[in-house]
C-alpha cells in the first residue's frame, strides 16, 4: 500500500497513510487517528506570550485561548476520545502556573471530557500541574510517539522542528506549515497559535528523511493539500 497522502475532491477527506496506519491531517495542524479515536498534536507552546511578558516584552497574551479554541474545534470535528500532545505543550516548564482562571477552566473541561496524554518536550521536560498524564514518550499500536525526531527508528511520530513547505507555482510561491514523512519518520507541524515554522529544506532536517519516499501535506485554510516533493523550494 502506498504511503502517500491520498488527494480527493475538494470536499472529501485527505487520508495520510503512514507505517501501515491511516490518519486524517487536519487544517489546524492536528492529526486524527481514526482507529485509535486519538487526536495527535505537537508544539502547542501554551503561555508563550505570557512567558515573553514576564521578560518585559509586552505582547498580547491571547495565544493560549486561541490554541484551546483549535483543540475544542478539532474535538467537535473528529469526536476524538483521546488527545496526545507530542511535547512542548507549554513554552516553559513553569508555564502552567501562568494560566488565567478562564483558560484553566477550559483546560479542565477538556481534560474531564477526553483522555489527555502530555509527552515531555525540550521546553517542558517535567510534569506540569494540569489534568491528564505526563509521559516521556509512548508506544501505541506499533508506533513510537515522541517529541524529537531521530534517525534510524521506524514508525516514529514526532514534532519539535515545526515543519513548513514552500512550493513553486507559475509566477508565485506559497509557504505553509506541513506534515512530512517518508513512511518511517513523520513530523507534525506546530499546533500552537504563536509558533513559527521551519522550511523542510533547511539544515535542521538534513539526514532525517529518505527523500525518494518523501510525502508532504500542506495546511490550507479549510483543508490540507498533498504536494509533490519536486515542487519544494527553499525559503
């Protein structure tokens, strides 16, 4: 079976096939695993703006609420019974203590309604004081779920690098966050509303993928789009 993300009509669901499993890549950057009724997300970076504010950079502290809205919408859309966050859920190890009362109530509503698993990231290596279960990494249905990608491990789903793709089109180009995999390693785009993105042609991705097998699925406004690796450009 091909590992490609299967393009369908503009109103149908894109199916991303990876390591023998089928997933639905969502335009939010979440990945819905139908067989496990699980929503996978990576790099939410909750309270990033609040962390900057504590260092004197007065930025609007609305990122956590916006990211929570994405999660709530994806739970309604998919009917997921479990959320697994692949690390860097919070921007700092102590950031869960910065949550506003309103955001904490929304967190509690989510953790009360579905199973929540929070994997360790480089920004939040220690357990945090919200509902759910904190783990370093985990295996599920033969896949390893972890924060940082690494070479030589088949069936690894990770985050950390905030992948984006830039594609060339006649007279213009487009750059968007993306899902990327080679049927051995998959990296999810950053889900958080205040996160940046890194072109998958950059040095940070060098050596991670077997490029002849590369599959790229870009985020759009209302859907996702499989694109040919031959159309990728730097920048």
